[in-house]
């Protein structure tokens, strides 16, 4: 059986990690799969893998960015020195241990998910191994990022674009690397669907600037003026947690916005089924995997069209795109949809049907064709 090595930064919870998990589920019966993860952020991976997949961690620790930041703000000299020293050590080990691991890979194929790994693979991996790069960031026409990505793939055989927009953007930019479009996937479609009966919306993601959750909280405030019992399930964790909590408190939305932190898939399902709309306020997205997951529960979608990944997935059949990041327009459309049982039902049924094209079983052959 031929062997695939996938290089990961960590196996915590996030879009890239879900992508790796789904990729393994598609391929682990046909290929031997090994994952080399730089960091060990938890005792067990936060995304599911079968026992057939072998996982190797290079560093039995994780970056201490938050701890270093906290020690600087609290101005504890000993703590600053300790965390700074640890940070330097982790960064040093990150590069050294990856180079060592890449030099020793004995697989038929290597799949990467980040520019950091692309650069090292291009330089240190055995030339006879097939190299496949994937990228999960939308470049926002940042030429520096685009050039960095293309340069990092100079010795790669394939570049996999996970959205049509990224494919069109990159397809003519590589010299010797073949660019192919293979979309992100979901593993299955739940048998259950939301009843779309509650004045409840849901949004999921890392609590960081690019996700635009501060705008989403402002939208909830506007909706509340017309729907008093509006409720937002906000699922995710990140560096903006405290800042968002302060905004919720300032706007007196403690009873309307519930921050759940990180939840596993089973827990997340409970809140998907309790909701009537999925709302995305991201500034940018390469591919909105979470939108596909929401569709699988029969939820209508609303998003700002600044997120390219949302534009690829949402149409008038399954939701609404809001232009110009207009919070008032988004609030107005949320209000109208929550009050319209027929329209919600129609969009929700279409969502469930449309997400079938992203099922792993319908995408698997695309991967097998490349590997064979």
C-alpha cells in the first residue's frame, strides 16, 4: 500500500484541521497515512481520525503567545523573561524539528497545508516524492502573500485550490506546478434538520479580527429593536474573547448573545438544530466550510459578500448576501427572514439539497485520480 504524509501545524480545532480530518477519511482505506504535527496542543486531536492514521508530534508543547502577552501587560519581569525564553525555544524547535522530519519522510506523497511547510518541503524533501500543496487562506489581492505562496511551491507537482475563486486566481501563475480545483468537503449529511422555529441565529469560528464578530454583535443589537427575544449562539474561542464579552456587556446583550467557547461536533449539532439562520460576518474566507455544515442541517444562510468563500456558496436559492458590509441591511434581512416561515422553509430545504455536492464520497474520486 502506498503511503501519504500530511504536514500539519497542529491538530486543534479549525478549518485546516477539519480539512485534514476529512482528507484522511477519504483516503485512509486506499493509502497508509501518516500525519506529522508540529505542535501538540491537546492530549488527543480535537478533530476525529481513525486508528489507521498514524500521528507523530514534533514538539510536545504549543506556542506561548498568550502567556507572553499577559506577562508583558502585567509587567512581571521574571515571567516576561521566562515566557520570552520559551517562545524563542519553541520557534527554534519548530524549524529544526520540521527539517529533520521532512528529510526522513519515506512516503510516496507529501501533502502540505501552509506556506511554512511548503518552503521546507521544496528545499529538503526527497525529489522522488510527489509533492502536493494546499492553501486555506484567501489572499485578498495581497500580492506579497500571492508571490510568497507561488514561490514556496516552486518544486511542487500539484497545487490544490479549495475554491473556484482561488483556482481562477492561481491557475496561470505557477510555472511547473499543476493547479487543480478540489473543493472542501463534509463527511456526511445529518438525518435531522432544524425546525426553523426559534428567533435564534448561530455563527461559528475563531474569535479573531478577520471573522468580524464585533460587527455581528452590533447586528444583534439592531435586530433586538424589533425582535426582543433574538438569540445568537456564538461558538468558538480566540484572542478577542474578552473584547467581545466587554462589547456584549456594554450593549446589554448578555441575554441575547451566548458565547459557548469551543464545542465538539456533537455539542455543536445541538445549537445548529436550535437555530433558524446561520450568519457569517467574516471579512474574508477562502472557502466557507462552516456554511456547508450549516446547510447540512437545513439552515438558510446570510453573509457579508466581503467573504469570497461565502459568495461561492450562497445564492438566492439558499440565502442572502449583503453587500458593502452594511450592518443595517443585514439586520433588516435577518428580521425579515425570522418573521417569514415560508421563505425560511424554502431556503432551508434548498440548503440541505445543495450541500450534497460537497459530500466527501462525491469528491473522493478527484483525489484518487491525482494520486493514481
